[in-house]
C-alpha cells in the first residue's frame, strides 16, 4: 500500500479497521475524574436540605465533592470524538509526530541532518508541540508570531536556513512546521484552557478570538489594509487581522457565520500559504531538500488541572504534509502510516517530558493512539520549573522576602542620581526620541 500521493487534495482520514496497537500494560479501566456531572452533584439535594432543616439550625454539613469513577479509555475516546467533529484529521500529538518522523525518514530527513523551522503562536502552551518536534529534530529555529502569523520575512527565514547541517555532497535539509492553535478543554468548552498558576480559565488562541470579535463587530473592510501597512503599536496583531480579513473576503465567507474553530481553520490556510510563499523566495531546491508539515494544534487539557485528575491531551490536525527532494514534490498521507505500538509511543513521548514518566495511553478513533500529557510536565514546563518538591505554581507561589527589609543591601544596588557615570535621566526613557507611532517630522537640523 502506497504511503504517498501526488494530488494537491488531502486524502480523507480512513479507519484502520482491525489495526490495533498492542499495549505494554493493561489500559486503565477506571479513574476518578472531576467531570461536569461529578461537579454538578456537589450541590445539596432537596432531601438533604430538609434533613438539615430538621437539625434546628445546627451548622450545615459541608458537601463532600463527589468524584465520578469513569472508564478512562472510553473517556479519552469520547473527547477525541468531540475534537474530530471540528478537526476530522486530529491525531494524538505523539502519534502524529511518530508518523511524521517515520514518513520523513523515508525521504532522508532525520534529526541528525535536518533543521526544524517551527512557526507557532507565541503562547507558552504551544511549547508542548515544540518539545515534541525538538525531541525528534533537535533545537528548532522559530518564526513564531501572535496567532502564528508569519512576520519574519525572507531575511528571517533565510537566517534559520543558514543554520542547517550540511550533508555529504553539500546539500541541506529543512522541515517546516506551522500550526495555529485552539483550546477545547476536557469539558468540551471551545477556546477554554486552564493554565498552571491561574485560578480562572483563559483563552487559546486569544489573538484569534479577538480577531473574531472585532471582525464581526467592525466588518471586513475596516480591517483590510494594503500590504505593508500596520498599526505601529500592534504590529503582529494588525498584520494577523488584515491577513485574515483579506482571506475571508477572498473565500467569499460570511464573517457573521464564523466561530473560533472555523476562523482557526482560515488562519491555518492563510499561514500555510504565507509559509509556502516565503519558501519559494528563500529556499533554493538546487542545493536543499525540504519538507512542509502544517495543521492545527489543539489543546484538550483538563478543565481543572490537578495531579491525578482528568487527563490532559494534545492533538494535531494535519492539513499539508509533503517533501521536495531533488526538486520533486511528493505529498504524504500521514493517515496511511500505521500507529506505533503503545510501548514505542511511550518511549518516544518520554524524550520530551523532562524526565517525567509518560501518562496514560489508550486507543483513539480512526486508527489513532491517545496519550495523556502528564500534569507534572505541564506544571513544570509552563511554570514553577525552578522549584522542586510540592511547592510550585500548583500550590501557593513562593513569596520571597522583599528587598526593603535589607536596607543596607538595597542601598548597594541603587543607582544614585549623582553617581558617575550614570544619572537618572540617562536611565529613564528619552521622552523626545521617536516612538513606534510618532509622526515623521521634517529634519530640523
């Protein structure tokens, strides 16, 4: 069975039928998770309220949080099924990277001879995918922007390419990854993500969500600008917004009908095209081979991040995958590559987890394999990385003694206004210097 096709249209995801990856250990049958149903049962029932009323005003007992024991494998599969409703090609991130590595190795791309060029959103949660990429291909050159918008230009692209290993014969190899991202948490809330150290939910992608709100309120024409024009105080965001507005107008879409998943898909198409446009101008196929892998990164994290709680998962929904070797372009169908065994995937995952044991693993839908992103990894990677033990962002952050309680030490580091060679006016911002949005004035010299 061929693993490649040479059409420009992506092959739909196919079921792998009887293909089942062997497990290295029994799949988890049950686990206590704080599901939406379990949280709802924390409220007192009418019967309980009447019983309390009969105690003649005695203090009401504190309701005990009810944790629902669920079939973990089924729970993970149900969440995967929900993701597939919006992103039909979504694969577990380790499964995705395993297929990419196998496919690219067949065309000569390995971590030893290739530089990875990663284009993700600036959001720190995208570090999960970046860690997976770098576990395969080593340190990457990033061209990140808000919402994954490409603003590095040809010069920025060429800078990364110039860092590539040089193979025998003088050829170079590059692999380009580009993924805008979206969060769909364990309770199926669109755009919602819980971050270590923040008590409330936040949004991913926040830049795309802001674009969605403003484009609906202002209309497309208000956001469309000629190339090269942008807001000096919002350079990346204004470029992202106008690129999306022009794409929506080009595709003749009704902006009023868009939601966050559909705008994320538009962003992926826009950014993928921009990436390929820059590649045409920056890469010389006569001296280099390259691969392009694009898609959408999906954060399916626990709504309540806690050790031993609901598992967090990460997905990638690939859209384009192709190689250009000796000037010949070959499109790849990652869905036709069978998943690795559970043992292989857990070994692969462990390389990107900062010495933290891999989490639970289960068979997904459409031949995919799902793996938990361990809570300990998220807590360490997203914050509290310098703190060992039970204290970190998951608990109360460490509060250091303020410097004012050591006045003699504080006086040593303070720069006095009269201390040579510095004066305070030299340390403050020059109020008369041009700013990012100050008008151009005639030369007064």
